[in-house]
C-alpha cells in the first residue's frame, strides 16, 4: 500500500462527493466500516476506489473508513420547490445568491436537536458508557493508567463537551430548505408564503441545485428523515438531518454548509440563477398582472426563465 499524500484537489473532492458510496472503477457499493481509497491514477486523474481496485492508484491521497451519509440523496431530476414572497424573490435575483439561514434562527426549536429533554438521561448514560469504554480501551500500543474515578471524570467532561458542541454547532450550520414533490403544493403555498397574493414558487431539481451552487462538495444536499423522538434519538452526525414526524408534510430537502467564521444570521451563497431556476409559478391568489411583473423583474436582472400562473387556478368542469 502506498504512503498517503493527503493531497486533495477540488476534482478529487467532487468525485468523492458525487460517488460517495461506490467505487469509480468497479461500482462496488461500500458498507459501513469498510475502507476505501481516494487518490490519483497515472495521468493525475482523480479516483475513488475500493480496496480491491486500489492497486490502480499511482498516488494515494488517503485510505478512509467508510461512514454512510446521515441523509438520502434525491434522484438527479427530483423536483424541488421553494415558496417565497416577492421581496425574497427579488433579493434572490439582485444578490445572484441563495440565502442560507443559520439554524438557530429557525422557528422550530428542535432544529439540530438530538432528542426530547425528558429522555436525555438515557442518552447521557449511553454516551457516558461509550466514553468510559473508549478511555479504558485505548488503541493498541497504549495503556489506560487511570483509576475508575478518573475515567469517570474524563467521561463526564467528554459528555459535557458533546453538549456544548451541539449548541455551538447550531450557530455554524446554515441551510437552505426546499420542498420535494412532483407538483405544486397547496399546503406549501399556505405554509411558506401565508398564501400571499405576491408570492412565487421557484422550481428546480436536485441536480440543478447542486450545479447552480458550483458543484461545491462542502455543501451537502439531502433529504430530511422524519423520526419519532418519543422512541428515537438523532445521532451525533444526524441532528441536522432529522425532524419530528409532525413535520413530515414538508418533505424537506436541504442544502447545508458549515461556516465557523460567519457571525451573521444567514449568508448568501453565489448561485447560477439560470441553472437554478427551471420555472417560476406565481401564487394562486395573485392578480393576472403579477405574471407580467415577475417577468419584468426577471428581465431587469437579466434572468431568462419561464413564469407561469399557478396550476391551482385551472378551472374545473362538472
Ligand atoms: Zn472497485
């Protein structure tokens, strides 16, 4: 096995992001705890390989323990919707960027939470036991010289760091939320735009959202999983990808990024609007001239995109 160089070009990071659970040579699907190798072939072409194929590498960047993503990735053409009022739409156009909200600014106080407070004791004792066992059983070649009470003290400290870290993480995590669905959603019009007359829905797809944000491997895009917190916890890596069952109707797909420096309540990430916006629908409550207004601002900001009336205003026959 080659010595790891720890050199990761953006091309290698993208390849790893886009093929995160499969070998780019033989297609083998990785399972948890298996190792994979990322590196480069003879012509410096990036490769992301299973151990069996890793002989092809001329440079090994790293051999890594595979941990599955804490979220599912939608199919490339899965339709994603963002409902917003007109001012937010104009801001999207004028800034040419997608607004990511800091997660401690959301109304849902469970954003980033690991469980219900009343069940915390069970969670704490699980992690205390986990930390005690890790301290007492260090890697090969090391010995634990601590007394039981010292082990306890260190385990308590790690648990408290975990909790402080969880709180701080909310201020470093920024997300842009989308609704996944084949069709326009009446419920989402109500929920995200209060059914305003001056609201629009922007439709994109998973692939176009990813490409419009510059195929940036540091921005994760995936589905929220809805869990029953009465019976479950969100794991340490899962917290921002889990919500309570009562939010299931949102069918949320989120783009998520970490920023350790930004102190603002949100941040604008540059976005290629021509790629992002497949079509814009105006509110079912909008007056007929509103389509023209949306077209006018699109033109003002040089964005060519189809604007349509809501499909909900089609007339029935009986
Ligand atoms: Zn392979």
